[in-house]
């Protein structure tokens, strides 16, 4: 039956305001979702049903950090106006949030780290701690750009950090799981990690936003190809490869290596959603029909000409018989009503 002319359209799991570069983590009770996005001070959003959202805080607020960023960031890269592309992971009984300090088009960039024991703002333990710079890039000293970081904690407790944008592509290095930083740096004043490796590239250099998950025997590397700042003309799309080793090599469905410019596109722009990319990943952990894997990413809404910015959306992630991901439709019911057995 068609909707009445004055009826509200069905809700979807789309954050209805500018919320680029999302990363997400379930609340400890498994009943709510925290999302961190690019914005002043790195906004923190929260929802219990994935349909209705509220902003609960920012990591760097002006009362705690002048200019909404830590002192080291203001000194290292003075032109940077904001902080980009957070990534959140729960590890060592605390939350690690990596973030980028840069300006558009610049290779003079850095990745920082903040930690907190809890995401519950009402807890006496709630306090964001600046852990300083993790690594950096410089046009005269590195072949990469130090933005878009993502942390993987493996089943054996080892930790790996992935990062990169444009230039020669995406890199990775094993890090100290206690400090969240590389074990060793190249000698000199800059914090350039030693022994980093290339994991993905692209001939036209339009590649960024690595994100790695482990599922059974494979590590899956998600990346974004194309542009994201061109409104509805943005060409962002999500590509993937997998490996049996966290540092690669990663290969696509045809067995071609991602560090040689390859990858399999798993999601691209639709008629409505343009420039789909910079994804994160999370799992719903409560036992029941809605327990499963989810992909979160941003896109421009062609319905309003992209005027609302890059909107975060959430979709279920399924797996085919060969263990490759298949992206479902945007969630359009409260989380508690969703059933993974009914693929859509």
C-alpha cells in the first residue's frame, strides 16, 4: 500500500547530518552503538536502535583542549583546522581512538592517539587522555601520507596499524599493543615507523581509508578508491582484498595483489547515494536474530543534491560461500527487529 501524501517516510539507519569518516563500537551492554566521526574535536554520537541519534560529547572539547586539539598537534601542523578520520577499538580495558591531523592535499600530516577507560560520560572514570603523536609524514622524508589510521588487534594479541592516503598508497606496521605506537622509529626528529610495509596502492593514487578485520582464517582489507569531497559528483567506492597474513599480501577475488593496484569493488554509488566509502565495521554481540556483522560508511544524498554533507549509513554485511562479503540494504527497522536470516 502506498504511503499517504502526508505520511512520514520510513526511518533508515542514516545519520541525518554531516558525519564523515565514521567508526563505530558497540556499548559494553551490547544495546547501544557509539559512532565517532570527523568534525570539531571528533564528535561522539550514540544510538540504541541505529535509527535515532544524539551527540553525547567530543573527544577534544575547548575547555579541555584549546582550539579543540592537543598541544602537540597545534605545534606540529599549525595550519590544520580540525581532526579527521577517527578509529575506535576497545583494547587493554580501555578505548583507543586514533585520529589524523592534516589539511586537504598536504602530505605533512600526523596520526595521534587518545584513550579513555569508558564511553559512559556519567562514570567517574570518564576522561579523555591525549597519548600524543603515533607517527607522521613529511613530503621530504616519507612516501606516504599519515592519515586515515585503523587498528587491528589480532587473536594472538598482536597489534597492527594501517594508514595512508594518495601518494604511494596504504601502509601498515606491527605496533606495541601496550602503547598503541610503533616499536621502533627511523632515526631522526620525525616519527617515521621502521619496518612498515605497503599493503595497497592505486595507479592514479586515489586510494585511502584502510580498514582491516579478521574473520576466521582470513584478514580482509577494505579501502576507498576515488574522491569524497565533490558532493554528488564524488567517485568514492569500497574495494576489498584478503590475506592469510595481517601484513599481506592482500589479493582480490581474481587473485591479484592490492599492493600492485588491484582490488574487488564491493560497493559503489547508487542512484541516490553518491561517493560511498570510508567505511568502518562492527559486530552486534547480543545473542539472537540480529547478531552479526555491519558496515558503516558515509555518502552524499543525491535526493537533496548533497547539501547535507556526507551522511553516515549502516548496512548489514553478509558472507557468500567463498567467504567474500556481500553488502545488504540500509537498515530500516530498529535494531531489535532486524533478522539476519532474512537477507536484504
